[in-house]
C-alpha cells in the first residue's frame, strides 16, 4: 500500500473513505469482533483446555492483525518479518526451557 499525502484541509470522512482507510476500518472491526467473541467463548461452557486453546488462538490472531497493520509490518521487507518470527520463536523456546527447569 502506498503512503497518502493528505491535504491538511481533508476531513476525517475523506481520509476514511480512501482504500487505506477502509483497510484500517476492517482491521478495527475484526479486532472488535475477536474481543467480543471472548465473552461468547466464556459462556459456551467448554472445558478448561478448550477455553485456553480458544483464547490463545484469538490472542494470536489479534496480535497478528496489530503487528501487520498498525505497526506496518505487512509493508516492510519480508526479511524483517522472518527476523521478528525467529526472535519470537527464540523467546518462546527460552520460556519453555525456563518453565521446564522450574518444575
């Protein structure tokens, strides 16, 4: 997506009606739906592990949307995405090793 140079006199409606504005509105709506679906998941009466799994999947989806769109990682070179993914994997591996050593 290309950067827009908005006129300083542009109204918020003009900005939101651009293609970029529509993408951000869609992401915001998706984040709100994921947040509201937590309540539905809690009220579903599923077991602990089902609830845990559902919440982790929703948290990962929300994190991916925020990182990709609001932190603009989607439009960065792919090498940065791979770098961040490798760093995340290393942190998760260290956390697993630390929790294993505690028990």
